[in-house]
């Protein structure tokens, strides 16, 4: 053993050029029977813990992962939109319920499923009809206190038509003005007759001696409309001008608070009297 240790020490101190010619052959002979074991051990290591380089080489797996990521991301945004839609419907019903008890009116949420390409005038197609309890002449509101239109007489089983309040087919509408800061007493308000003026607006003529400030609120007081429409907001005064053909009268331009053609859904209010007379 002492001789072996001395020989090893001498060989470790010898120059590399003396050892390479004969140690390489000896090393090859010794490693030959160990090659199968080394190969098996290498395969087992890669099987137990694959390298990142091998995963990058599989483009099919990468494409599948990207496809799954995009699909689940789309599902996430779809559910978020659904949640926001449901929250909006709950808010609509809560707001509408504040302006009439459940005993006096029944509330339905209706989505707008069709409209004209112009997006300004004309009726709107709603996705509910008589099967859900929609009745002709019911009022359609938004955010509880804003009248946006009336349901036409042509109510189908699964759909109905919404006539915007600014449509000429509604004729003249009786209303009253509520100037900013005025106490809520209807007897103090000025009455007006509202008529469509085109472009989704309404107009009314009033004595020029009566001062009407801009942003004056206009509300409904028309016996010809359902009870659910009485007292509801219809718009605000955005312009006051003197009429050339009638110098003693002013022309008021009323802009609706909400354009029915810009809404995705509305709340339909069905009065108790309508329900008893027309709903089975």
C-alpha cells in the first residue's frame, strides 16, 4: 500500500505529456463496462426531471397551453360582463320599485334585441312579449324615474315593440316644468304640451313673459298615459328662443334624459289595472 501511495503521488506530480499516451487507453478500457450503467442513469434522470430545453422543443404543447389560456381568459371576461349585467338589472328594479309599490305595478326587465340602423328614431324590438306578461301601452323606464317610451299595441308572444317617447306617433304629451330648486308641489309648476321636433328631441311653446331657465326639468302629467307614467321625468330644457311667427311665445327645446336607442335594456312597468284587464 505504501508503494502504491508513493507511485500515485509521483504520477500526480509528473507532467501531463508523460501520462496522456498510456492513461487514455487505460481509462477507455475501464469506462467501457460502465457505459450501459451510465446511459441508464442518464435516461432515468431526464425521465424523473425533464429539462426546460426538452419542453421548449414541443411546439404542440406550447400551442395547446396558449389556446387553453386564451379560452379561459375569454370565459373570465364573459362572466364578468354577465355579473355586471345582472348588477345593472338589480339596480334597475330597485330604482323602479322606489316610484311605485309592488301592489300598484309589476316590473319586467327587457333587453333591446333590434333597432334601426339610423339609431335615432323608430321603434325598438324588445326580447320579451305576452308570454312574459307584457301588455300594450305599458311604460318603459330607465333608472326608475326616467320615462323612455311606451309599448305598442302589437305585442307578440316572445317580443314587443318599444315606441320612444320622442316618436311622432305618440302625438302631444301633457307635462309640467320643474325649475331647478323648486319645491315639489305640482300646483306651482307651469304646464306645457310636448311635441316631437325630430332628431330625438321635443319642443313646447310657452308665454314669453314666463321665464324658464335652462336645465328646467320636464315631467309627465297626461291623463291619456298609464298611471305608471304620471310624474316621471321625460327630459330637460336645453334651449329657449323667441318664435318669429309668434313674438309673444317662446319655443322650448326639451332633450330626453336618456335616448332609448342608446340603451341596452329597459324596465317595463305594468299597472295593476292593466294587469287585471289584460293579463291572464
